[in-house]
C-alpha cells in the first residue's frame, strides 16, 4: 500500500511517500517540498496547484493520503478518516490555529478534487495530549471561558511526542504501560511532555504554542500582566504585542543575535555574554519543567531529546542533564531519538484504514 503524507503550511507543502508492506514495515519511496505557494511571481498559486505538481512529480499510484492537521480541539483524540463532517470540524478549529488549520484544510480539499476516490486520514497534533487530566488542562481563569470559548491547555507537537514515546519503548525493550517518560522536543518551537504509561499527562505548550519553554523566537512562560504593561509602555496594539511575543522573543530576544542555537553556541565560545545568557535561560527553563514532571510522574525511567537542538546539540543536552537527577535513587536513561512525524502519521493512517478493512 502506498501512503502519501502531506504537511501543508501557509506557503509550503512537505510530502513523503511511503510503501507499507505490513505494520511497522515501511519504505520511503519519495519525499520533497514545494515552496513559495501564493507568493508574488510564484508559479504555484495555491495548494491545489502545489499538490498537483507533487502528484505529477511522484508518478506513483497513491492508495491513501495522511494529513498533518494542527488543531483538533477536544473533539479528536484519535486519527480519523476524512469526510464532510470532519472537514467542517477542521474548519471550526481554524479560529484556534489561524496560521495552520486553514492550510491543512486547503490540502485536504485539493486532494479531494485531485484524487476523489482515495481515502484521506487526518492526524491531529493536539490528539496525543487529549489524555491530559482536567486539573492539568484548566487554567486559573473564570470557568465560563472554558465553556464559552474552549480556553484550556491543548498542547502541540503531539505526533512527535507520540513517535519518540513509542521509539523509546522499543529501544528500551520495555512495554509502554511500564514506562514513565519525559519527552523534550527542542526545535525552533520547543515543548516538553510528561508521558505516563504511554499517555500524555501534561505538556508545556498550552492554548497556543506560545506557552512553556523558551523557544527560538517565542517567549514561553511569562507573567501575564507583562502583556498589558508592555502594551501601555510602548503604546502597542494587539497585533504588535503578539508579533513581539511570537517572533522577537525567546533565544533571539534575549541574545539580540539569533534564534539559531548553533550561532549562539558559537558566539558564547567567543565570549558573547548575551548569547551565553540566552542559553542559560533556555536550559534552566527545561530543567524546571523536567523537575516538575518527575514530581507528577512520581519518578522517571527515561528522558528523551528530539528535534533540531535535541538531536544535534549534545552540549545542550549535557547542560540540561548535569546535576539534574542527583537526588534520584535510580537515574533515568537519557535517549536522543530523531523524531519522524511523517512516519508516525503513515503508521496511524495505515492502522486506521486496516482496522476499517480498507487495506
Ligand atoms: P523546526 O522547529 O523549525 O522544525 P528544527 O527542529 O530544525 O526546527 O530546529 C531548529 C534548531 O535546531 C536551531 O536552533 C538549530 O540551531 C538547531 N539545529 C538544527 N539542525 C541542526 C544541526 N544539523 N546541527 C546542529 N544544530 C541544528
């Protein structure tokens, strides 16, 4: 069975084509990227044209398509086969993920036209975190905002946390229902997850991906009163303050140099104190979250590092882990596992279609 995995962003589409022989026996046949969608002077004017180009490029008969969809609200705890009702629901959650869900939806609608007979599956970034208990996802705000607007912690990077969780269990040769894990996805966006017996019980990103760790350009946790204070001091509107918190903060904001950890490590070696400080703040925040999650998990068997920084920068992993576990009787294993969200989406698409007798 050939499964095409699609990750539609607002101006790009990433794809990977898998041949699946049986469960966990996958081979990558092709992969690539279409960029500059909808940009001035671009030949790719929309997602439909982008996906048409991809289908022409791969020259293979596609049996199913799996889509990354960022937000599935509280409705989607599992992957689903896409039909009209699902399309309406994804549309509904565009208000929670205005930068992502519209692009994901555009990809689904384009495939519906291009490959009308092919089954499509949506795999949601939020789904893995739907096991988080109520006391961990409710904010200390008037409760009716939860009822009226759906304001709660959702969490993101779920497919990545899910993938490295399964991979950790495989590498440790221990079943998921015996493992307490802390998974750290450290890329440009960063999030951390407490996984108890295979289920997410807490995660650092919240209603949006802004909460939690210090990221490339996002601020992570701050005193919420700072938002209005800075707006008043600098006479800023809502769009401007959102831009600052999302695009001008984090590693970039503290260092004043870059959001790229490679550059910050390099500058630190050359004696740049702001680059050093940015790294120290980044590392300290991760340590705080890991320590809190050890507490709620009642111990930890392994801490997993993944994504750009987690996979490629052992200096950062070492700084995070130094002295962190000294008080524990049994030290956790430290694992570096490359994430593979496309493979996870492929596995979930295959499992769902097989379970429904579509394979
Ligand atoms: P995104 O969240 O955009 O997918 P990545 O997972 O690529 O981002 O992570 C970006 C971060 O990872 C940057 O801070 C960068 O310095 C670091 N990084 C990415 N690739 C490498 C690499 N090959 N070697 C060292 N650092 C890397």
